[in-house]
């Protein structure tokens, strides 16, 4: 089992990985083949293509797989603590960033 601190780190690391896959620009080239750009009334949006597009555009779906990946790392990959810690700190930082950005507007 995991203690409370490990659980907190796993949660924030999973959160960060989910945002990385679903929203962050750095993953856009990997997401692009699974989306088409639709335009209506001058507005553009991304429309998912097929099941992969639907899955990687859904934060809930990606969240399950991210969580599974981080839990697997925690239990079965030696020395994965550093990766989990870095992702957890980045996850918490992104929450603070969004919070401060919303308060500043």
C-alpha cells in the first residue's frame, strides 16, 4: 500500500501527465494526426478523429491511463521516485499558475 505522502505525489504526478497529454503544446504534434480542424462562422476548433482522438481529448480517459502509469512506476520501476516527484511538483505548480492567472484577470 501507499502512505499519504506517496498518494499525494501520485495524484499530482498523474494530474500533470494528464494535462501534458490532453492540453499542453509540447504534445500537439503527437495529437495532431488524431484531430481535424473544423471552421464554422469564423471560429476554429479541433474535432477528434476516431476512437484515439476521442480518448486523447478526454481528460477523464487520459487521467485513468496516466494514473495507471504512475502507479505502475511507483510499484514496479526502481528509482522512479525522482520522475514522480518532478511530475508532482510540476502538477502542483500548474494548479498554482492557473489559480494565479484567474485571480489576475
